[in-house]
C-alpha cells in the first residue's frame, strides 16, 4: 500500500503512527512508574497545597478581617480569583462541545487535558465562594432546599443565586462529559493491566465497556447529546458571572457589554491555560507526534480572535462611558487609566490587547517558546482585568470622604496560592493515572490526518511482520 498524504491539510498525527503505536505511546505514562520530573512537581504542588490549606483554615478561624478588605472595597482578591478560575474553565467545554459539533479534528489530541482543566478550575473557583462566605458550613443555604427556618428561601432575583445554579450545572455536565469520554481508554488500560488491583480498579471505572458496535453507537449518541447540552453552558456560565456586576448600579459595572465581553475573555484565558498545560505535557510524556504544531497554531488563532474581541470591548467601554453623558461613569473609566491603580490598568491593556497581536505572525504562532510565554502573559493580564473591574470600580465611590485603597495581605496572597496547589495537585494526579490524550478519538482521525495510512489490521505495530507473506506485502 503506497503512502497517502493530503495536499490540502497538514497531518495532525506525525511519525507514521499505527493504532498499536497510539495505544502504546499514550498508555506508557499510566502503566509505568512515576518519572523523576513528575515526582518533583507533585511534591512541590502538595507542599503548596498544604501551606495554602493551613492559610484557608486560619482565614475561616479568624474571619475575613485577615484579608485587606475595608468598608469601601468589600470585594477584591476573593472575587477576582473566583472569576479568573471560572474563566479558565471555559476552554475545556468549548473544545469538547462546540468543536465536536463543528467536526474540528484537531480537538481530539487536546480535549482530554482541556476537560480535566475545566473540572479542576471550577473546583478552584468554588473554593473562593466557600472562602468569602466566612461560614462555609452554611454553604448549603445557597440552594433552594426545604427547611425549617420559617420558610427561609433563596432570593431568585439575585445573580449570586444564579451563580450557584450555573456553576453547579456547568461542573456536573463537564464532569459527565469528561468521564464518559474516558470510558474507551479506561477499558484499554483495563485490558492491558498486569496487576489484579489495576485491572479491578480500571475495570470498575470503565463500566463494563466491551467495544461492541452497539456500545460505540451509544457512545457517539451520548457525546452529541452532551455536546448539545454543554454548548449553551459555555455562553451562559460567564454571562451569569458577569451579571454579578452588570445588574448593579455601580459606575464601571452597570453596562450591558459585560456578558459577551466576559465570555470572550473567559475563552481567551482558558485557551492560554490549555496551551501552557499541553506544551508541558507534550514534552514530559513525549507526545510531540500527537500534540503537534498544527494543534498549537489552531489554539493560537482562537487566542488571537478572542483577544481582539476583548480589546474591542475595552474601547467600547470607554466610548459608552463618554457617550452616556453620565459624569460618574466617565470618571470611573478615567480613574482606571490615570488613578492610583493606573499600573494595573495598563498591565491589563498590555497583556491582553497588545501582546496577543504578535500571534498574527505565523512564525510566532508556530513557536513553542513564544506560545508558552505569551500564554502566561495572557493569563496574567486576565487576572489584572478582573482586579481592575472589581477594585477600581469600588475604591472611589460617590462620596470622596469614603475613598480608600485596597492592599492585599499575606492571607489574600496565600489563599490564592492555595488554589494553584489544589489545581496542580489534581492535574498531576490526572496526568499520571489517566491517559492525557484521548486514544479512541485520535484513532478515529489517524487515517485522514496522519502522515501515512496505518496498517490495515489494528494492533500490528509498524515494522512488525507475521508469517503470512501476503499480509506482509499488503502492509508495505
């Protein structure tokens, strides 16, 4: 059989991989002993998590007075971090759901890691909700549960209650989507397992997957149904988060552009975090043939698009503040750019608007180093965006005598560090015990998106020969 290459599309799987190669390469990190690099990274993450956990409990014990909040700035790093982590969680569902519906083949190599990132980022965001409650043991009061407190009920008109519904729904659907997508690969690990314990554990979690045609058909139906359910969530979750601010009357928050602006920013920061994670994964686990330059360039194009939308939103905010004729609205935006927090505003503009424009260059878009550095810069900028929106809109209100500055304390910073320890501990556990690339979906695109067609019989590695000379002739 002659080699077949596409004259139209660059291959998404390089190295002439066969089906057996895909299974072997991706299963290797699950079946082998932890590498030295993984052990070091996991140790650091656990140490950071333990330190952060101690600080979080101290925050609860002493009260939120240990943060830098004051009577004027009642929201600061807590809500900034919450919105930032929710935004990061958006890319996973977009890659999994929307790109699935649009039949984008390049999603297959990065969707597993992106979905895991979504789940862990949403958990980190939820941790900040619990932190700033002050009394986390009463968190269930945010749910509309029957109770004996004199018919105490949630306020359905409050965007904070909408947050609870939106984020819990988003987390549930994302978790089911991620887990269902794991089933074929869990069954593969189960069948390759050498120890009884591994075979039992992976067998239990694979839910009796047998690889029959009926099983695969149901898997495909389920994927499409979950993708259809998830697609509105990509748009609705950060829209509802933006309404925490947009439904208020505070100058700088009271604007109708927030929902699309927040959604674009969420996808922007989410794809940047996916880039940071997959660039490390492809090197550490030697997956360069599966996570290729084409995948990286495709994600950089999304970053360029959403970054440009965010830049237009920044300019639109200033225009509407002037066009409204409301002096308080105008002052809120002038204060952002020239007031005491000018440095945060211009850091935001530089990181989110100016630096992503470098991706218009094809050489930079396809550069590993540039991509990693610019993705880090994007997420720094998106954190500053949330900080600027929240703190600069609050610290100078209608009454000049109540103007105040916010200065973070050790516990503001340490509680933020906790979320990084939590996130990377979970992600490192995922990368060791579960396949970080979706083997089943990569195999579905290998014929149409590989440098050459794989051998006609699954399970025969390249270069492998059998006794039948006719078969040997066919695979050459």
